[in-house]
């Protein structure tokens, strides 16, 4: 192979590597800031979203600090502990550039929950006789299985949601680890809103 041919091959390899790196960066930007597909590995949102289904998470809510509303299905970082006196979830600080990249960008070391927003900032929420009350009014929850009760699971079943926080629960009220156990979740720990289901194809479409 001549010197010219070697340079041509080297240039082509570099161009391909550049394309691969650029595609990887673009994919990361889309995944972190715009949307990402994900596989649901929990049964806590049954019957709305089942274990093994695939959904699209809208990241624009986090990117542009969009509004989160009662009834939204969201994903959030798993809390590390709770502050019992304040009824809020807390998170361990991720230290180091490498660890932050793996945790926040690649999400290889992070565990996320999928839940429904039930209590908004300022709400007085309590659970009594299997029903959820918001500011002394029974919350209408048509997404629950008929006859399903909401047990007073954990220690947080009578709370006033602080400003900057939300109270979340899974639709599978008897099989969900949620704010009843770990407290109210900071809005800045909401990763995105679940907006679309892509698998199975028989249920393809918007997630209500």
C-alpha cells in the first residue's frame, strides 16, 4: 500500500470515528434534555403501566422547568433516606465528575421510580378508610382498579406538602413503595413526564 493510500485510509478511519463520537454526543443530548425510551421494571403502576412495557419519558419538563400537575405520571430519582420530622425525602450527594457523568448522564448507577403525582405544594393530604383526601375532599381516582383501597402504608399518610415538593404514589397502592414511605419528593428530582407508550404495540399511544 502506497503512502497516499495509507493516509487516505487513516483519514477515512478518523472520519468514521468522528461520526460515531458525534452521533453518541447527539444521542446523549436528546436522551438527557428532550426524551428517552425506557423499559418499566416495576409493577407499582399497575394497571396503568405494566412491568415489561416500554414508554417514552418527556425530559422537556425538567429541561425547561415545566409545570408538574396532579395526575401526571413521572419518573424520579430513588430517594436515599427520609427526614421523618419534615416528612420529606432526601438524596445523597453524588461527588466527582466521573460519578456524576455515570449517574446523571449515562444513568448507569441510578435507580428511578415511576409514580403518579397525587399531592401538590401546599396540599393537606391524608389517607383514611382506603381513600385519599386532598384539602378535606376525596380525590377522584378513575385510574385505579375498581374497588382498590389505598392503605396507610408507611409513616406518611397525613402530610402538608411543602413548597417545592410533590407527594407521589403508584397506582398499585398495595404494591408500591412511594411517598407514604419515603416522604415528599423535591420537584428538582423529577426526571420527566411519562407521555407515550411504545410497547406492546397493542397499547401503542398516549399514556393517560
